[in-house]
C-alpha cells in the first residue's frame, strides 16, 4: 500500500449537491468502511450522512445523533451494509470509541463519524471528509468538501469521488 495519501476536493453549491455526492459514495460503501467527518457547526456533516444512507438504500430518517452519540441504521436490502452514524461533538473527554461499539458497527456496516477528529484511537484506513463553509463572503450554499485517505478502501473511495467529479463537470 502506498504511503502517499489520495485526495480530492469538490465544491458544491446547495444541500442537494452534497446529498447527491454522498449518495454516489454511499452506493459503493461496504461493511468496515469508516468515514471521519470534520467541519464546523452547520457545515453539512449530517446532510452528508443523509446522502450516504440514501446511497446505501436505507430508508429511515437520518438525524443528528448528538444526544445519543450513536445511531445505527440496519441494512434493509439483502447483502448491503447498514450504516452506523456517530456524532462525537458531546463525547466526554478521553472516552474511547471502543465504548461506543465501533468495531461491532464496522462488522455490520459502514460507519460515518461527525467530529471524527475527536476519535481517541488512530484509524489509518479511514476516509477523511472535511467540509468547509458556510463562508460569510460566499453564497450560502457553497461548501468545499475535501476527501483524503491512505488505506486501500479510502483510496478506492477517493477514486469514486474523482469519477463523480468527472461525470458532473461542465463541458
Ligand atoms: N451545500 C450544502 N451542503 C450541506 N448543507 C448545506 C449546504 N448548503 C446549505 N446547507 C444547510 O446547512 C445546514 C447543514 O446542517 P447539518 O446539520 O448537516 O450540519 P452539521 O455539519 O451536521 O452540523 P452540526 O455540527 O451541528 O452537527 C442545513 O441547514 C443545510 O440545509
Ligand atoms: Mg450534524
């Protein structure tokens, strides 16, 4: 496995574009995939997870799990993974994600973690998704979404985002 991280950045202009991009990624997710989401309050992390769920064919509503830390959306289609959704914004200092059952969630599905930078343990194979915005000097729906990772699965997902960018690029 190469030590050079793979990375790609996409600029979107509306929540629907964030959801569409995330749904495209969600279609490709497999059990064990871990996405660590970063971005300030209201950046669109939960909106991104809603798109992932849509791409996975999960029909239940995705809400922010802020008060519970963990939501699990069990697979509804045979052979497709479920989705674990964590939000570490209010996670007590020093608590390890082992306590939250991360390994069990990864065994059953893909997992997306809001405020993923707060993970105590290192996750070298994770795909990092950093959402920048809103920017007071830019249109309100504009976000820069940067994807990066080193592990084999993260690299494959970065390549899928690159394919999305190529598909949606204006001629
Ligand atoms: N391009 C965009 N992508 C995502 N959300 C957008 C975009 N443009 C505007 N929005 C709006 O920004 C808000 C994003 O809210 P969301 O709950 O997804 O943010 P969050 O990053 O999860 O915040 P928190 O840190 O509070 O969990 C929504 O109201 C959404 O409609
Ligand atoms: Mg959120």
